[in-house]
C-alpha cells in the first residue's frame, strides 16, 4: 500500500515569507508526527497528533510554527515569517495510534530552504 | 526528559568485517529503544526495537542490538557487513509512559562499507 507522502519535496522561499508543508499519512493511521532534521543532526520532534487534536506540541520552537489536522488525516505544517534558521528537512511520520503501537512510518521529507 | 548520544558520527568499514554502532541514552523514566536506518535518497525505516522481554533483539537482515540497562546502552552490531548496509543509522528512545508518543533521536552514525 501507499506510504506516507509529503509535498512539496523541495521548497525554496525568501526570508519573511509564509510556507505550508503537507503530509498524507498511511490510510487508517490515527497518529501523525512532525519532525525537523537539520544538516548533520538527527530528527527533532515538533508535534504529535492523535486524530484531529495535537496531543503533544512541546517541540514547536516558537509561535511562528503551527500545524493542523482538521479531519484526522492530512496534516499541514505552517511556518510564518520564515527565517534562514528554519532551513531543514521536515519529516512527517504516522503510526496506527493507541497503546502498543510503536512503529512510526516516515515520509521522504520536504527540504525547506530559506534564502 | 530523555537524550540520546551516538558516539561515532562516521564509521568506515570493509565489506565482510564486523561493525558496532554505539548508542547511549539518558532518561529519568523507563524507555523503549529503536534503531532506524536511512538508505541514500530514502526515508527513515525501522530496523529493530526493544520494548520488553529479551534484551537481545534482531533484524531480518542480520543486525542485532542489546539493551543494557546498567550501562544505559543499546549498541547495534552486525558480524559481517555488506556494501548494501551503507546508510545512516539513528538510535532513538521513547517514554514508556507516553505510548505512541514522540521519538528522541541521536545525531546519527554514517556507516560506509567499502569493498
């Protein structure tokens, strides 16, 4: 079956602009995660959704970052007033959700470059 | 809070040689442990995981990892590597009291297998 997909695969934007990154999880997966991976680093947690609600948003770096999942499937990560330091690969993952489901399936990522 | 340290950023090794990728973690609570692999131009994939029970866990492609609670380690080993094992390997932990929650990753180890 189809895995996690992310669009766009690459995004170049100017400092100060607004961007949206989209994630389509595996069908039926209720849990969805966003991570950010900077060059030479491991993925860093941003936010976790269980269904439509954000169960843990402790990793969002500041109020310029916001994510939604209005229907419990597709999620959008929104970044306002982008800064050069936001340049990274943004990864989305999904899992079946609920107790005892530990494997997170990752998408290919969106490479964001802020110039 | 948890943290993960991968002691080697790069590990070059010749084909058919043994390899060990080291991972140490820090946590005030019990954790689940994971190794993810990222092959060139692909997304992160789960390689193996420790949840409970036997402290030695194995993957289908010959890797194994052993959970050592006293040393807070989860080192990854393979007795004989192949060229196709060339990839970046990430160790990760999650809080057992937050099932289905976020993963905390190490910085990654780049395994380079040479002929």
